[in-house]
C-alpha cells in the first residue's frame, strides 16, 4: 500500500515540476528570478549522503549531482550590498518548496552585486 502511495506521490511531484533540472545563472542575487535568494547552511549536490537521505524521505527523485541547499532560510531583502546578510551559502534555487529543509537546482550568488 505504501509503495502505491509513494509512486503516486512521485508522479504528482513530476507533474508539478518538483523534480528539477538546474539552470546555471551567472547573474547577481538581485536578478534571481526564483526569488527569494536562500541562505543555506550547506551547498552540495543530490549525491551527498545527507541530501540523498532527505530527498528519499520526502519522496523526491533526482539525478546525480543536482545542486541543492540544506537547512535554508529566505533572504527577503536583496540590495547592492545592503540589507542582505548570509553567513553561510547564498543560493538562487529553482525549487524552494520544502520548507527550508532542502532547496533544489541551486546556483551560488553574490549578494554584493
């Protein structure tokens, strides 16, 4: 029964676009089109054992080496070097829909641009 639920859940995620394919960006944080920029404790890939475990626990299937962020909070004020503070890894991510536990399809950004 659980396996049927898991298959259905993954199908819904796939249909909703939750299974992400990253797009590289070279833009400053102020041009992150999937705002808000996320401040993450860890910037890694889906192949990382911790990230893989989290993804498995929420039923998200990704290919190897998809950039992800772990334990993230949104940075709501992004300006030219003012108001945006992140002492960890500022990331622009395509899928921020997992309550900060994990964000998917991430690219590091420069908060000072």
